[in-house]
C-alpha cells in the first residue's frame, strides 16, 4: 500500500471545533450590532417623520389633528402623504408596534408615538440615548405615563 495524503479525523474535528468556538464568540457582538442598527433606523425614521410633520405645520399653520384611524395606518389625514413616505409609516417597527400621530387637539403635545411597542425598557432606553438623553421620563423622547406609549415630542 502506498502512503495516503489527507487530513485525519482528529485534525478535521479540531478545525470544526475551532470554527465553532470563534463563531460562538462573535455571535453576541453581531447581535448587539444588529440591535443597534435597528434602533438607529427607528431614530432616523422618527427624525424624518418629525421633519415631515414640522413642514406640514409650517405650511398649514398648525399640526394636524390627532390620528384616530384604525391600525396600522395612524396618519391623521391623507394630506400627510405629501410630506412623508406612507409605506414606511405603516411598517411595523423593529421594537414592535406601529407609528402613531398624537396631535395637539387630543394631547397637551404634538408627537409621534410607537403604538404597541413590545421591546424591553432597556432597549427603549438605548433608543432614547440615540435620540435624546437616555432618560425615558424626560426630554424629547419619553414614555408618556397617561398612555404608556413611547413618544417623540415635537411641540408642547
């Protein structure tokens, strides 16, 4: 018999084990990066939506009335479609729930809330750190006690 060249079973098992260990070490970091990317996307969406509502208010003299439409639409009127991407508005957010307009005719503020968010309080604090001050009880992005919604305040 001639000499065979190739890998032994032990060598292959060592390589597989090494790859498995390296991927196990990388997964938490990848998961954290993915969450951070999703939160950054929500923050950017909120800023774009707030610019659209501000433009609406500037051109029409006031913010639109509160949204009372059924899920998932929550735009106060079809005129808002001129100012923002309605398809993006109706998408479920990465923290669960949908965007909702809370107008100054029904609330003591004008703001964009996340209606039905399912993410943890810690995740929402991370979003607040991107948008504001990291404190959900104060600032522009906060949890409103009256309705338990996370809301990005445009005007009080």
